[in-house]
C-alpha cells in the first residue's frame, strides 16, 4: 500500500486536506488502517490518530437512520410501501402517496434543502408537511436531508422512543460501537469549520446547521464516530446483517437496500445507499456498477464493491480549511481508483 500512503501524505502536505484516517479491507480482512496529517491546525496543531472521532455528516443517514428503519421493517412495523401520511396527518394532499421507499431513495419530491435554523415558528413535521413538492413522489431523485429528517421522526413515532435511545439499544451496543454517538462528551476530535458565532473551530459539535438547531440529533447528520467503530458497522453490512450469532438486520432486507431502485431516473439509488453511477462517482471509475456507498459533507465516505469484497472507509475533516474547499471530490475518486489497483490479487 505504499502508493496509497504516498498519495494521501502528498495531499496532506499540499494542504488539500488537513488530515485523514483510511481503512481498507478485502473480504473482511483488514489490509490497511492508518492516520495522516492533523486533526486540527488551530489554535494548536493536533496530530490525527486512529482514535480520532469525526463528525460523520451525511454518513449519519446510512450508519444509523437506515439500519434502524430496516430493523423496523424486519419487525414488520414498517414496509417500503407504508404511507408517511399515516403517521403524520399534517402532510398536505400532494404528499398522500409518499412512502417509506420514497424517503429512503430520495424520490419523495422534497426540495434539496430547507434552513430550519433560520426560523422557529413551526414544528419540523408541520413545516415539512406544509411544503410544496418540487415534483410528485417517485418521478425524480432529489437528494434532500428532509427525507432523513422525516425518517428520524418516523422512527420515534413508531417506537415511542427517542432516537438516541433506540439507536443505542438496537445498533451501537450490539455492535460494540462504543465511540459512536450524537453530542459526544469526550475523546479526541477532528476539528471542522471555524464558527463565527463562538469564534472557535467546531470540535465535538455538529457542523451541520440544521442538526445543531435540532439539538445535535437528527436522522440526516449529527453522528460522531471513529474508523474502528465504522469498521464494525461495515462488517455487519458485509456479513448479511449479522455479527457473530447476533442478527441486526435480516439478510433479505439488507440485500434489498443494496440494489438500485431508481433505474431510469436521473440518479442511481438504493435504500439509503448511493449506487455507483455512470458519470462521476466518489468511488472513482474502477469500482463496479454493483458498488454502493455514501459520503458526508465534512469529508467522510464509505464505499463497498461486493464483486471483489473491497471496502474503503475514508474520514477527513476537509471543511477545517473552509467549506469552499472542494479538493475532496478529486481526492476521493483518485484514491479509490488507486486502491482498486493496489488491491488486485490480494
């Protein structure tokens, strides 16, 4: 893996990213796990370590919200065709046909973004329920945090349990993900962006403004974790939903989540997962069309190629240099292509 190591070190040295932690495995055998660069540049430089906790941003969607929804499907509390309006009567007429599948595949028709943090007049559900849709459900993929914000509310509505408690009981404790949480209280953190309201870099405080406005807990962002905890989660995903003798998600439903359900639309999406597309893909050009994964705005990503059992988890704090820093798009694609080449025959 010397070329992988050399590549990431060069990007850190050129300050394209402050630092990174990278994990590579093949057929659930760890080939590489290493930290590069800095968790923080200021006010004091802090080295990145394997134990550094990252703001996962939108990896929250697939690391906690997706598996909890799939688990509720396993227990037959929900189905893909369950109407959302059944749980949220305030949803207006244009949303009566909206289903769990529409939310999971980002085909609900909701707009891409809404700044809840700019106003306090309504509850989340009432605010979303009154929004006009961009298009009818099922007609187009529009990647929107709103879908997973609603899914968090749905999980709490169905279970009558707060999201954090349910996630701990059903997912993090069984997987021994002891460094994974919302609103973390301790550990070594990768700093994200400078916050002008507090005049400091965000460390252990969620970067996403909506998630921060919601108290640090949301279905779309807010989760913090380490590379080793994410490896545990990824092993469950690759292991047909099982960890040892413990079943987290049934093989049938987990397999469904990894299949493209939006063929013929403008983007390829599974349930929660991004499917490798035919244009630009953050997993590069050499991962196969069966590949699935997700990214996070702060600079995180997780990709699987089931054809050769390759798994790559990349954690960076690229927004530490400002959210305008877009070097991560190039780095992700180039790095995954390099890893694909380096792991041939392994």
